[in-house]
């Protein structure tokens, strides 16, 4: 049904993707930690300063940008984690068929590690997104009630 050339090409492309996926996951871990730090600043003064400035548009712009970054992490990090799970499983299962348990063990370790890292980053992004929505909604409500 499938030619050997197309299967080989597909396998090579998939194998080439593992390293960029791992680098992408490391980027999302770093971005998550960075966003955690930013959110602490937002919570303990940043949003209040924007509210005190009475600039509704600046508050909305900052909120939208920061919520979008959290949503970006929430969506993409778990996808990369899933890719990092599936990519090494093919060669790992092939190695199992040949009795190479060491190769399977390495593949399974990479698969589980990338899953956990992707989910961790996604969870941080999800929590930050929810908190930021609440914080910016409350700030907008406070700003509008002080004008009225």
C-alpha cells in the first residue's frame, strides 16, 4: 500500500522533529517561569498602577497582551509535549521488536519527560490566564465604577 520510500521519508522527517520539539519545550518552561514573575509584578502593583493612571485603553491593551501570552503557553506546550511523547515511541517499539530494551527504555524516558514538561508548562499558562482574566476584569470594573 505505501512505498518504502514514502515510509522512510516520513520516518526521517519525524525523527528530525524531536530535537526542535525538545528545544521548544525548554523555551516554554523558560517562558512559563518568566510569565510567573511578570504575574507577581502585575498582582502586587502593576495592574493597580494602570488603574490609578485612569487609562482604560492601556489597561485593556496590557491585559489582552498578557492573557494572550498565557493562552499561547496553555495551547502549544501540551501539543509539543504530545509530539515529544509520540516521536520516540516509534523507534522504541521497533527496538522492542528486535530485543533492544535499552533503546526502548531511553525512548520511554524521553516520551514521559516531554509529556510532563509540556503539561507542566500548559498548567502554568492555564492558571496564569485564569488569574489574569480575573485581575484585569476586576481592574476594569473598578476603573469604570470610579468614573461613573
